[in-house]
């Protein structure tokens, strides 16, 4: 038995391969140079804008300061002002001695009953305002999303409404509602709730624009209306993010409600105003610690609630 071996075909070399490789390297080098040039231009523009903003904001201002010997000299405002910041902070710190700690501590929190009452009022203002903001922002977020809005006119009107409500600061809304409804917690609730509606509506609409549209198409194919598509196709997808944003906004609203009282809208803000008016600096630090403790408790509770609602409490 004899075996015959078929001859191997001659090896052919693609003459165009080296040229294609060279062209690829040239294109890559060109793209790399363009990317570096764009980064350099962007960095230069950013630095220029930052420097211009700092100049407009008086970060390069030169001012006169009084030296320890009484002489007046010109100094850069930042190093000249930092010692005054330390002086202000030192005035807010109380005098606490070991031998009279509890009496000194009691003198520090001498209005604790009034402050706790106003703190409770502050939390309630934030709760009601967050509720109004969530309801309004949630309802407006769907027509404000490009992929869910019924038509372009509804999209345009809804987005402009959300922009107006969040563009006006909550303290300005507080001034407006204090003028309309007099001083008190009601003005604070309406002010923070109006601003929260615009802010949450913007966040919710961005979440809506990132959803998977296939469930909505399935509901539509089954004969569902636009509201059915939102209820059964969009809401289940966005609910975890809505919960997270809502809890975060509640924490923000607690801090806001402790400030807007400065203009008569209820809460601890009126105590800040009183302390600053009478130069009771140690009261400011006491109020700060009260608000800090409240925010820590709310943050911890919000985290636990969010984990429980999205099913993370059992994870290691």
C-alpha cells in the first residue's frame, strides 16, 4: 500500500498587511495627539475660568490688617482672615471644667427644653415638606422625562415648571410665603416643599430616562393606556432609586428647615437669629451639635430603612 501526499500550496504573503498595520499606527497616533490636545485645551479653559471666578470672588484681594503693634499693613485677604475664623470658632466653644462639668454643660444647653421643642417642629416641617415634594416631583417626573412624556409641549411645560420651583432658593420661597401667610411653620413647609418638588422632579425624571422601555411596550401591546404603562412598566423599575433620593432629600430638608426659621418660617432658625443678634456664640455651637446629632440619627435610620425596602438587610 502506497500513500501519496498532496503538495502543500505555496505560502502567500499579503503585501497589504504591513501597509494596513502602518496605517493603523498612524491613525492611532493621530487620535492620541488629538485627545492630548483636547485635554490640554479643556484644562486650560477650566483653569482660566477658575482663576477668573476666583478674581471675581475677591480671592486675590489685598486688604489692610492691624498688626499686634497697632500698625496697619497690606496683606492677602485669605491668610489675613483665617485667624479671625479661628477667633470666631473659639468664641462658640464653651468653658468646660472637670470639677464643674455638669454645671458648665447645663449652662451651655441652658435652653434645651425650648430647643428640643423647636427641633421637633423642625423635623415635622421637613417631614411635611418632603411629603409634598415627593408627591409633586413624582407626578411631574414622568411627563418631564423625554422617553415617557406624551408630547413635546407637555415635556416643555413640565420641565419649565420644575426649573422655576428649584431655581428659587427655599429661603426666598420662605420670604414669599411668610409675606402671604404670616410667620410660622406653614410658610416653612410650603417653602421647602416647593423647592423639594423641583429638585426631586429633576432627579426622578433622570431616573425615568434610564429605564428599560420593553416592559412599557409590552403593556402598550396588551392595550394599556399611558397611565398603565407608567404604573406597571416604569414605576417598578424606578422605585428603589426614588426611595434613595427621597430619604436623602428628607435629610437635606431637615437642615433647610433649621435655617429658614431665620426669616420667620418656624423651626430652630429663629434661635440661630436670636443667638447671633445677642452675640450668644456658645448657643450657636449648642444648636449646631443638636442639628448634627439629629442628622446622624436620620441618616442612620434612612440607611436601615432603604436597605430593608430594597432587600439588603440580609446581605453580609
